C-alpha cells in the first residue's frame, strides 16, 4: 500500500514523457534522428501500459488482499467437462478468506447443494432472451452468459440468499489453472476424509501438474459414481491446493507465472462488490466483461454452452479462426469459423458412465455431444449469415450490450466433425480483430488459429 503513490507518480511521469514524444512532428527530421525518436516513443508507450497496470494494482490489491481487514470471496471452480460460456459449470464452491495477505479456504459447497432459486433472481432482458431465466435460477447456470460481472453478481446474490453470507467478491478458476499452480507447489497429496475414497476407487493419492486435469475432468466420473462424492473430491483437492499456498509451499515466481498464464487464457476471473475496485478491474481482461474498457474495438467472442446435460465436453476438440474478407463500401466483413470434433470412443454410449454421457435424459443420444455455440461481434456490426458445413442455415440473432450475437446448436456423434461459419458485416476496421474463446480442456494456442485474410481479386 505504501508503494502506491510512488508507482502512480512513476506512471504519470512516463505517460507525460510518452505524450511529449508522440507530439513531435518527425516529418522534417533526418532519418537518423526520426528513427530512434520513434523507437523511444514506442518503448515509452509500452512502459506506460505496464506502469498503469502496476499503479492500478498498487491502489486496489492491498485492500482486496485484506490489508484493512478480512475479505471473503466466493471461489468458483469451473468444470470444463461441462461447458459454460466462461469456462465450465461451477462445480466446487468455497469461501476464500484473505486477511493481511494470508489466505484460508473455509465453507465448502457445490452448485447443486444450493438448490433452486424460487423465485428466480432478476436478469436483464437482453441476457434473459439469449440465455433464458436459468441465469437467475441455478448456480450451475449463472455463467451461461460470457459476461462475468453478470455471473458474479448473480452468484453473490444466490450465495447470500442460501447461506446468509454476503461475500466481498467472486473469483473463478478451473482445473487447468490448478495444474499450473501445482507445477509450482509440487505434487499435492490427497488427505483427510477423501483419502479413503481415493484409495478405494483407485484414483491417484498424489496430484501433479500432469495428472490433475484428466483426474478431475474425466477419471473421477469413471471411478466415483455418486455426484455428491464427486463434489466432495473436487472440494478436497481444492482445499489441499490452497492449503499448500497458504503455508508458502512452492516457488513464488512459478506461482505468479502460472496465475498470469491462467489469467491470459481467461481461466482466472475476478469481480469485486466494491464499485471503486470493480471500476479498476473492469479495465482488464481478468474482469471477463463483454463490454467496457477491457474489450477491444474489433473484438469477437466465441463461447460454448453444453446442451447435453452431461460431462462430454472433455472429449470435444475445437478450433476457432477469424477470416477477414475484402472491404466493400468502406466496411469489412469477417467470418468466425468454428470447427468441433467429438473425439469420444465409437462405443462411448456404453463404455462411458451414464453420468458422463447424460444417458439421453435431455434428448441427446448417449455418446453424442450437443453444444450451443454463441458468437459475438464488435459493437455496431451485425450477423449477416451462418453456415453449417458450408450450407446456409438459420440461427438465432440477438444483441447484448450493443454487440451482435448469433447462436447455433450443433450435435456431434462420436468421431464426427462439423464447421460453423458466422459472417459479420458492417465492421469499420480501425484495429486488427481479435477473438476471445471459452477456455476449455485444450491449450488455448491449439484452439485459436491465426487470422486468415482473403485476397482481393
């Protein structure tokens, strides 16, 4: 906290220097002078961004870490085996308490334990049209929307309604982030009441950065049949990981690198109930916002919501690619291409547990995977067409926060691949487009392909 004024002062000084250099007209300067001046201006601009972030962190981090008194956060561990727009269904829940920088994991629960909200919590009309009133009815569905501030405020209200405890914020991570953390802490031994269960089922008694993801997102369902025991295992693993962190186990540089990587991949999300803190968080992608200062002008979004009602998303491999088309009448069209493949075994209907396949309860044949693909375009654009495997098809059009949204459901049998193209028009291209994608079991670099530009002919 004491460093905040110094960091802010440094950020201001660098900003001012950058602005002065940017204001210099280099048109009449010799190349030997103009070139290093331009390079210096670029360096200062990069430094400005870094120092601004550091200044923001110095201003809000101490209080959020409990420097002024204990802060409690609802920790949601999203389960990527059942896709939701921001990652996966909120599986294990816990209260993460921070006091003077020290953390502890307290009350633990699961989304299912909270039950149904009756009446459902109110949801803004735009999002209710896209994602239905389930957003405000079930903790499992608060993140059907990719807008994490919406999901977090709803989760906070649900937790308070069911437990009487109002949290100071919401933090979300997934098992992939846990794997990054365990790489820094070293192997985590499963202890406590879960140990006997693990030993009886043959699950590993020691989790590593390599085995934690397949264990939590696949093996646990084959070994433990009862959902409540699965939730208990999830909670037990989370408790051991955070216990290791609270006791200082692990190398700090590695932990920071892991959390930074997870944040960059959209696997770490943060929301604060305090408006002044949230206004700072909203500047950055960690906010998980679909509108506002953290969203680039030419940002697209591709989000996945499970329609199987099961844990089959562990077996889906996806790629997402932006395809820039030739400008017409001052506007540029962009196609978002999403290819999905069901990699489950051909006999998945019988070789995988019913809890994993869904057993056809929601109308999807066991072994098949149904997904609602939700594509967002930049503000003021619109969805022109949607094609499924090259054939024009109907889709559901919406708007969310002035951004156009297209929704299409696809179903994949084991071994089947399908490609969906969402073509957006009326895009005024001032910056290079980028795309944000639901974090899945896959490595993000394997999902997001480089942008392709169609040559003008």
